[in-house]
C-alpha cells in the first residue's frame, strides 16, 4: 500500500481545481463512479488498500481524470 500524506494529495489536486468546493464536487463524482464499478485509472499496486475517495484524489492529482464541462 502506497503511503499517502493528505495535505500533499489535496494541494496537488488543487492545481487542477483551485476552488476546494469544486474539488470536493469533482472528487465526489469520481468516487461515485468508482463505487459503481469503474476501474481505477492508477495501477492496481497504487490503488491496493485505499478507499475510493483516496483513489479519486490520486487520479485528480496526477491529472488522469477531469470532469467534462
């Protein structure tokens, strides 16, 4: 399981969504899709042992998932 430091994760994701409220909204959408069964966009090794909320923030931070507007 990959070590996660939440402030780094959140601050990294904020470069794509400068508003914390927008980040929460986008992360909630991705978390819902992960919980419905969509596969993670990160490697299985990175995703192992993490909840879907953390996986969604990692994907956003790495620029792998963005909401279509």
